[in-house]
């Protein structure tokens, strides 16, 4: 059983699907729910046109080779975001390197493989691995203290939007709000 908005009306459009990651079965459940979406005449299934962003560890699971062939992106996250001196620069540098790899992957694989949707887990992984870091970030930035979810990470989302949103002649994103996405 599934419920929620019917995505048929947007199944031909490009989309970034932000998914709240709760368990390892999330990916299978999402694929099952989307399996029959977008099947009007001559249209590919939504799942055939999706690009998934997932933790590198999934590369070594039973569906890792399928995801590699499909052109999905495996992002590697550091075990800790702190360098030896505690200022976070080592983790930040590593994250920036991974985001650059994501940008190149999108440029080389998204349109050439006729992708339309990107599935992103913005919290960056499982709650048990991210809660402490999220809570420290919240405290430092005067944000709500969350126990059952983590604050979303925005780096990959910004890369995706900057790489894939159509650009106007002046270089700003087309449509709606033309503010530079890097400013947020």
C-alpha cells in the first residue's frame, strides 16, 4: 500500500527527490513504490531515469554492481569531520573534494544517460551515525535540538541544483527566484 500525492503529473519532469532515511529498506521500498510510475505511451519508467546518491559502502552490497552500471553516485564520507586540531578543516576539505567528484559525475552521467530524477538522502546517512554531529551543529548555530531526525546537509543539494538548473544568459538560474544558489 502507498499513499500521498500522485506523481504521474510530474513523472516526465526533472526532480530532486529528498528522502528521509530511516532504515536500509528505504531504497527497496522507494523503488517498489515507483516501479510502475511513468508508464504512459513511450515513456520510460521513473526508476529507469533516476540517479541515486548513496554512501560508498553500498557499492559493496548485492546491488552495488547494478548501481555502478546504472551510473549512480557513491559518496564517501569521513568517519569524523574533525581534524587533529579540532577545527573541522580536514573534514570540510574532504567533503569539498567529494562534492567536486559529484559535480563531475553529474556533468558526465546525468544527461548522457537520460536521467530525470535524483534521489538524495539530505541527512547524509543513518540517524545513529549522524545524530551527534547534527546536534553539535545545531547547538553551534542556535538551531533546534533534534532527537529523532538530523538536520539536512545542503552541500550535495546545492551542487545538484547548480549543475542541473537551466542557466539564463546572465548566468543565474532560470525560473522563480534567480538568486545565486551558492549564497544560501
